[in-house]
């Protein structure tokens, strides 16, 4: 299997690293517009192969889409990262043109690929990639829900003082500080609802911390996070290339599911070799459904900024 990662910055390089370490694909191509940057990252990563024990071939190229030919999955991380105080929404005007150009160039050489969008604002960029390419909806996937859910489970783990891998939980809705919806009611610790261990105030704080999880890291680091985003991308790619059919919250086109239409937003999906193989109805209560409608309204408003491109 061959995976291309467009954008060799922190997130893209981390994604390539995790794909190689976990032996998810036999070939990884890193592509970037900066001369020599992807080549350097790829060479550096290849020099870890003997110490880490993987055989994945990692190749770096500068703006040469021919090298991406035959990719089974393409990950788009291209664009300007967030700076402290900047919202994901403020990136629309900068990143929209980049994402559209990348998606169109990729399809010239890999017309059957599945595209995973990471660039922010992720829901809007996923919608743009879908509309600009005309690909079937199951082949365009926004990654945000996987990352938001990993942060949610981390904060639940800290509150519970229990191992994160024993905790299940998901975040749906838009991938934004005011649009994501941590489903505290459905979260569990080894099959037992976390509501049996944590009071309402603690769960509200966990949800609040989750929603500003990216902004918190941006403030601390001075730029966007990369370890958790890179790992979340690799997790999603693994489910595609190895047909694992994991249920992962992803930003995908909804056409009536959850009462929503004509936008890409985070909902629980079965992810396999065909990309999005199903959208799962997790039976939201009235409050959760109301929050999802509100989130969708905000995402739809952001999408209006794409009128100059679509």
C-alpha cells in the first residue's frame, strides 16, 4: 500500500513517522512546496528504520505530484498552521486555495485514491475538497473527530485517574473550539458509564478542556500541535488501508443523517477499505441533537466563505 502525505511540516512528518513505525503501508511519499524540505524529512525518518525495525520506504519530493502516482490514500496537511490567538476559521482564506490545488493535482496521478483532509478549518476544507474534485462522498474524509476524541479520552483519563486505553468516548460536530460536542453521556470506563465515577461539574470541565484542547496547545507551543494530530491521522489511515472497519468520528458529507444535509461535519463513521462505509446513528438525546444542529449552523456559515471558489 502507498500513502502520500502532502505537507511535510510537523503534522505531516509525524503522520509519516507513525505510519512507518506501525508498518501501516509499505511506501510513504512526503511532498512539500519548500525545496529540499520533504527530502530532508524523509531521509531523516529513513535513518530510523534500522533502530526502530520497520521496512517502509519513505520518499520526499518537492512539488512533484508524479511521485505520488498510485497512492491508495492521500493525506492533505498543507496550509498555514494556527498561531496563538488565531482561530481555525481565520485560516479559510489562506488555506482554501492551497487545499483545492493539492486535491486537483493529486487526482491527476491517483484518480482512485481516498483523501484525508487535515488542513484547517478542517470541516470547511473537507467540504471544499469534496465539491472541487467531484469525488464520491465516501472517498473524502476529514480527520478532526479522531483527534478531538483522543483529547477527550485523555482528559477523562486524567479526571478518572485511570488508563486512557480503558476509556471509550467520542466527539462529534465541527472541529472547532465552539463547534465540537464531547459526548460525556456516552463515555465509558471499561464498559461502565463515566457518569458513575464523575459528577456533572467534573464532566463539564472535561468537555470544556476538550473543546479548547487545540488552542491550549497552540498557546503553550506557539504553533499548532503535531504529535496527537499525526497519530490520529495514522490511526485513520490504518483503518482504511487495512480495512479495519473501526468506528471513528470523522467529518463527512451528511445527506439526511442526524437531520443534516449539504455539509461536512463530524459524525461516527465505519472506516474501511472503501473509505466511509457507513454513518452510525448513536441515538443522540434532545440536548445533544440540539447542540449538533447549532454546530452545523456554525460550520455552514464558515462554508459560505468558499463562495469565491465554488
